[in-house]
C-alpha cells in the first residue's frame, strides 16, 4: 500500500467529499481515503498507482494534482 496526497479543487461540500471518496473506492475497494475539505486535500492509502487515483478524482469532476 502506498500513501498519496492530492490537491483537489472544486470540493465545497459533503456531497463532493462523497463523490471523490466513491471514485477512489471504485478504483480500489480496499483504499483508505481521508479528505480535508477546508484545505482541498485528499489523502489516499492504496495499492493503485498515483496517476490512476488522480484520474479517478478528475473523472468525478474535480481537478487534482499530486501534492
């Protein structure tokens, strides 16, 4: 398992948090996801590649970059 931190823009509410969390879990059901809505940060502990996780966040509609 690898730990990744992403800077994500556009998250403003708990619905956004759920959408991003669900996108990551759809890619890796065993991932652990923590989101700091105020800072726009998403921490993910996953066996998946960072780029795949970043793409899953972007596919959910939220621009993301590795922090």
